[in-house]
C-alpha cells in the first residue's frame, strides 16, 4: 500500500512541477514582444508607463517573479487579469473552471460508458464481425480529431435533424454534443485497452477454472475478468483527463461554451500574463493530482503494486 | 480492500462527478428571453468607462452610463445628455455645461457637476492609466497632469464644478468638436461612493452604480450580460426596451447562426464570405464607416531607430507605382465583397463639413513607367520585400490579392508576413517591415483624428515619413477657430500627405449589421454607434430574417 | 521492468501482411501518400486559386482550361511537376470534383496540397521526436544509476506539463518578426519551427520505451558476454544495443506519426499551426466548421477533410498495431 511518506513525496512533486511550469511560462510570456497593452494604436509613453506601473510590470523581472510567486503560493492570489479588467484571475477561474469541469466530467462519463461497453462487447464476440466492427470504429475514433467529430455531429444533429441546440450552455441538452465530441476519441482508446485487458485475463488459468466450474461467459466476463482488465483503463484515466482538458479548448470554442478553454488561448495570445499563468497553474495542478489519484486508484485495484511508483 | 468497498468507492467517485456536473450547471438555467438580444462580438474588457477600450465595451457602457452629451442615433451629432445645454466663449477656449435637475444615479443620488469634475479628472489621472486619456488633452493642464510622474504630481486640469449644476472646462486650443467628444463612452461619470466602497472591482453586477438608461442585472463571463431599464433614469419614459441581453460569443459563424435562428435580434459584421448570400436581404444594414484601410510604406528603409537603409521604398516613384498598380475598385468589390467602397482619399467620405483631397485613379501603365524610371523595368532587380499584416482571415485574403496584383502587373515578388495583432503593431511602430496592411478608425467626427497621425515622428505615423509643411498645416488647423478655414487647412495637409505616397488608401471600411426587422430606431451611421436607449421592438408583426422559423438544412439563401 | 526485447525476427513481413486489414490499409496509405506527393503534377487548380463564380459549389467536377497565371506560378514554384503536367494533360484541368469553398477554391486541390503539408509535418516531427526520444532513453538506460534516475524523473515531470499551453506561448513568442528573422537566417521557416516544436514535445513515451528496452538489453547474456570480452561502451551500443532497438522504435514511430499529425491539425485549427495561404488538413477542417450556417450547409467542406484525416491516421494506427503484433509474437494469439 501507499505509505504517508510516499504520498507526501508525491505531493511535494506536484508542487515542484507547478513551480517549474509557472517559471517557464513566466519566462516565455515576458519574452513575447508587444507587451500586454497593444490594441491597434501606439500609446503615449507616459500613459503606457502608468499602465505598467499600475500592474507592477515596470519592476525588474526577478522582483516581479518573486512577488508573483509569493502571492501564488502563500496567499493563493493569482493576481489581476490584464484584459478582463473587472475581474481578478481568481474570479475568472472560479467562474469558468466549474463549466470546464462539468464538460470534462460529462465527456469522461461518455468515454467510460461507450469505451467499456464497446470493449466488453468486442471481447465477448472476439474474432467475430462485431469485434472487427467495434475495433475498426475504435481505430477510427482515435484517429479523428475532436473538431472533426464535432463537425460531423453538428452537421447531423443540429443542421440535419435539428435535435440539439448549437451554442451556449443553458440546459443539459447543450452539453450532449460537446461531451460526445470531446469524449469519443477517449472512448475509442478505452475500448481498445479494455478489450485487450479482458482478452489477456480471459486467457489466464483461474478464469479457465471459473469457466470449468460452469459459470457462463457473461458471468465470467463481468464478475471475474472485468476488474483486473480495468487496470490499463485506470492508468489511462490520467492522460485521458489531461487530453480532455486540452481538447475542451477546441470544443468550447466550437460550441461557444464559456469555460476555461476560451481563456486558455486568448490570454496567451494577448499577453495577459496573470491570467495565462493562472490557467496554466490550475491546469498543471489538475493534471498532476489526477495522475496521483490514478496511481492511488491503481494501487487499490491491483494488490501487486507496491507503494513505489 | 474488499470488493464491495471498492465498488462503493467507484460508485462514490462517479456520484461526486455527477454532483459536480450538476453544480456546474446550476444557476445557468434560462431566463426568459429579453426584449432585445444581440451579439456583442466579445467580452467587454471592462465596465469602468475610464479604463475600458473597444467597441463591445462601448455598447454596454452607453447603456449603463450617460455623459454630458450623447450621440444622436442617426447622425452621431451631440444631443443633450446629463447636460441640458452648453455654451462656448467667443475664442472657443471656455465651455460651460448646464446639468439637468432630474439626473439620478441608479441608487437615487442626484448626478452633479462634481461627479463630472471627479470622473473626467480621473480619466486624466496617471493613477487611472486610461488609454483614452489623450483624447482630452485639449483641456488646459490635461496633458501635463497625465504625464506627471507619481513623484511630481501636476495640478489638476481645468475641469471645474462651478456649482452642483454647472461644469466649466477650459481648453488650450479651440476644439469645435468638444461636445461630440464628450459623448464618447470614456467621459461618462462614475459614482464616487461606489468606487470608494468597492475599490478596483466596483464594476461587478450588484455593486455597479450607473446613471444610464439601463442597470446591470447579471454578467456571466464570456457568456452574457443582462441589462434592465433603469427606474431612476431621467429619460426612462423614452426607453422602450425593458430588458436586453448581450451575448459575448466570439465566433462569427456562431453569431450568424444565433441571429438566423432568432436567438438574437442584432449581429455586427457577418462573415464576408457569406455577404453574397446575404445581399439584398431586408435586414442587412450596410453603410460607410469612419475608417480607412490603407497600405503603409516604410519610407525609412529599415528600423526607424537605425540609420536609413538602402531600400527601393525610399523612392517615392516606387511607392507611387505600387499604389497606382492597385485596382481599388476590384479590391473593394471583388475581394472584400462586403459592400466596401474604393477610397481615393485618406480621410473617409461623409464627414460633415469636410471634403477630402483626392488621389489620381489607378493606372497600371503609369505604374510600370514609374517603376522603370526608378530603375526596375518590369520589376527586374527589385528585391523581394516583406508585406506585413495582422493575423486575420479577411485581411489575409485582401493581402494575397494585393500581392497577386503586384506580381501580375509589375512583376514584383513579396513575402506575406502575418503576425498577431500586438506583434504586428510593434513591428510597424519600430519600422520592421517594407509594406504593411493598415487600418485606422476615427475617434470622433473631425478630420484631425486622421490627419494628426502623420505629423513627423508621431506615434501612429509608423512610415518614417515627415514633412515640415505638413506639420505646420496640421498645427495651424488645430488652432483655427473658423470652421471653414480649418477644413481648408486640413485639406491642404491631406493633399501633401497623398502626394508623398507614404500611404496608399484602398477602401473605406464599412459597417455591416444584421438587424431584425422587428427592431425600430436602428440607423446606419459613420461611427457605427447604436445606443440601446433609442432602440425599440415591435411585436412579431412581420417576422423575417429567420426570427420565427429557422431555415432548412439546404439553406434559405435568399 | 521486464520487457522482452522486440527483435527483428524472420517472417515479420509475412505475419504483417497476413493480418486481416493490413493489406487494404497499406494500399490506402500508399494512395494517399502518392497523391499528396504528385499533387503539383495533377491537373487541378492551385489550392489558393479563388474563383468567385463557383463559390460554395457542391461536389461535381468538370474539365476546363487552366488559368495561365496559375500555371505560371506553378512553373515557378514546382518547375519539374509543372513540366510533367503540361506533357500529360496540357492546359486542361479538372475543377470542382469535391466542391469548392466560400472563396471558390477547389476542395480536392486543397485536400491534396494540404496532405503534403500535414504528412510532411507529421513525418518530420516524428523524426525529431525519435532522435530526441531514442537518444534520451538510450543514455538513461545504458548509463543507468543516478543519471538514469534523474533523466527519468525529468520525463515524469514533463508528463504533467500542459504542453499545449507551452507550445501556444512558444509559437506566440516565435511570431516576433525579429526572432523570426533570426530563425530564417538559420534556415528555419515557420513550418520547420512547427515540426521542431511538435517533435520536441512528443518524445517522452519514446524515451521511456527505449530506456526499458536498453535496460533489458544491458542485462542480456550476449551483451554481458561482449562486455566480458572487453568491448567498450560505444561499441556495445553500436553493435548490440541499437540493432536490437529498431523493432520497438519502428512500432512506436508508426504510432507517433498519427499522434503528431493530430497535434498539427489541432494547432492549425486554433490558427497557431500552418499559416495561410499554406493549407493543411487542420486548417481545412476548421474552415469546414466555419462554413456551417443556417444560410447553407456546405457539408463537403466538413466531410472530405475529415475523411482525409480519418483515412490517413486510421490506416497509420492500424499499421502500427499490426506491426507491433507482428514484431512481438508474444501478443499474437
């Protein structure tokens, strides 16, 4: 099992990663020419100096960096947004993170439901045409970018059959197409992993024993084989979550969903230093804790895994 | 760990996830559709009039606040706002504004001249860091006030409340368009108590106190802003709309779909590629804008900070050749295809009281002759040059067409370089380009907003060009109280500018709006300003523009 | 880690082609690559050629006389292909087979020319990732000890970095005209920056896999024997480790190509990858989505670029799987 010591080390590791990432982003953002206050006309040097002073951007870089790090790690204050000036970065994230999380969770549920179902179906009908069809579809699924899937979904379900609304997020119906577009590629991966895992387990001796005891195929599949076969799927959930979060960047744009994704690109391209760093911090924390949680879950599921990871 | 515990763990995790999803959705239920809904193009950068910039901000700010004057929805001329009348001294240097007695803040407080004194000085204060402060530098002491460092503050500018209901402004030079300038959203008053109570984040829903025709009810970031008619606004009986929703959806296709499906009543700038299928629709409102799209030539040859470099663009004949080779009409009509009109002046058409100087018509033969004269017959020996433009699809199509025209007519090859806007701007300011796509949109209805750009060394000149005669004319015109003589001086300056070929105007920018036919009071105008205060809707008497029944998948391309 | 070294065994090719689906996949991939390769010589309009008269036309296609200016431009950019085209087809061209976009540009031409860019970026980025990944894994696995620990720790950390974001920042930085000028002086245009960046962040898994292989190989009897016979480190790596790595490298490379192509499409979709007037499948897919309006649905602009992506990436993934199975009999049941 995982000891408190290793857990602590891992948590420290997460903090270290955040530190590294924020430092890299800080350096990159300040290397972007143009500065944060360019919008089409040259501004008087005095006005620009006033702006920079107001946001503490005129201090020497190391000083800005130290002050920023102090605010982030000691006070949890991610600073003001330079482009959304009525908001602090914390407020922007507080408003958009739940939206992105909602979408991400729904996409993950779609991925799990479709992926596990299809994987089990393929494994049960191994070698048959169902298997070929499902696996062919899964190969296609991991090959298609989510924006192509989104395009096809919109084409069919918004413009052809008019079943779903196109944009915004005001009702659960608005979540259906984005979740599918976002989750489908991961459903494909999960299906492939689950099928392989099931087949591997089904080939082992104790399963043969269970079968010999007279259990039916379906019972064997679900009662005995599913849990160990879930292992590769569980270890995939970490990367999947990361992928879903970055994928939501595009999907949010297509369906005009006001989540963190829209802030992601905008803040970087518009040199909104504080918001960009804030988004990247939240994202890094999410991904690393998800990886940690996945490792823990893995250890719980598989007694063979020792504390060291 | 037993299997059952594990199962419940997994179930618990899934349940938690669903709960999260439910919380995420909570509070996002649909409110009843507002009387009027529109696409605001993007999220406003701020609802603080002093610090906000940009058109989406302005649409909301004009609803939440009202300045001394407000723009006429049809002509942009200044109408009485909080000031019911104003007068100017004979030398044009002193203005007195008389405030109406019934102007109220949304919390019931009266709006006084002291509010304006505080707010206008605040715009100019270095601590506010307003980007639009320069617009008021015509006020005595204003420029010094903004430019003073924190260590040596300057005395406040000459904006003084004479009484609760009278504001006096002294100017350094006659500014006949001051009343019009003060209708700009930046110069709206803000409630001092609200600012002092809440600090920099005073503009959030629930905190913001305004004096405009509407109040802020709800704001969801990058989603929507909801406004409702203010019960304390002095002209509340003239405001027809009870509630308004402004959507922040950024994608232009998304906006168009929202409009066509009847979710909104107004969208700005439909995609140019679809203009052809929209043309002729009753709900398409197109008109000239106070904006010019033009090319800048780097007459310095290289970075402005360095010594001039050898470059063909230092030769005015080359610049003239490149400009004359462009068929402005074809570029405006066949490439832009959004109703743009070719422009043969730098100051756009339509300014009241100003007739721009004109360019000669395009002439390929003369262009080729000029190029040969400059030493590059048929483009031979002409170096490959950079043609810079900001990243944007429409701009790209335009620049590709321009490059193709030069290749075809003059045999010149250029490299198209595109950059994100901020970077593009930086490159033009520093002179890191040969030819650059450019656009300028005027701030107010006066030729100075265009011609002051090109004074020698001006921050927005960005061509390296300069001419003392031009500088003198612009300076003289700025101080000229006589309106007709002033216009003549500006016209003379414009002629010098055009003859130098440091810029090549191509077309006048257009305002394109899709407005549902049930909307009344929407007028095309040069500044593309459409105050919500003056709009109204009629009940679905004449449904059109897809407001009732959405078109089929194969399109109702009319 | 107890990976069984994947080694080239006789019969790999036989096992590969015997697997159902491999042959059609190979054929499809070959066709796609060939079409993209010879796109300039095909009798099609140029991908950037606009024709307002046929804007937003559905699939169809008709022979017509090519625009001489476009032919001239083609001759400038691809003299060899232009000559071949003139030889075979004269000045005839087939326009509008897959329809046109809202600017009247020919979709088939755009898909094929876009394929050139997408495939090129995919291949080169994969190559970059291979060089970095193999190098990293080789050093870590072979040297071992503290260095191995450190290098693998770096890889672990890197897995938690939101690379998408870093790439967006990096690309924003590299758009600076001054920096871009300096890069151009080094022979790096935007496209090379793109595949260097994509390749530079796609090597992590390769490094892990290679390290595992090397660790296993290092302890393999034949390597111990070579060491006992006095062979030096570089020689052992050259003679014994590298030759036994190629199997796993090839398998993983085949699976990396579709991944980096997806990444390119993603970046181009966001307007951060290939820059117009260049075309790539990501750009086409994004333009297709933009074309979906209530006014008229140009379905072909969504379907055909998507199909091109699906076919290419799908067959690549299929081949990668097949190759892995063929090289590793343990997995073949």
